[in-house]
């Protein structure tokens, strides 16, 4: 029943690592740009929706080549 646990875990680890690092990095960079665009607003800690969306889409594009072949095999 659990014969594929370790192959799946080690197969997805590189892709998930790339995804998380890319997402975090891009989210920080894009949020800084968004904050610079709205300098005169009070910092309330909010985040624009496009920052999360763009970061997630770009991170998925960066990682898909690493975990997609594992799913196919």
C-alpha cells in the first residue's frame, strides 16, 4: 500500500523546494515594488492580490519541470 511513499517523497522534494524558494523570493520583491508605488499610504501590512498570484504562477513555472516528470512515471 505504501510502496510508492519514498519515491514520491524524494521525487517531489526538488520541485517543492524550488517552488517555495521562488515563491518567497518573488513575493518579497514584488511586495517591495508595490510598497514603493504607494509610498504616501499608511503601512497597514496589507498585500495586493496580484503579488501573491504572480509569485505563485512564476514559482509554479519554475518548478513544474522538476515534479511533472515524477508524476508521469
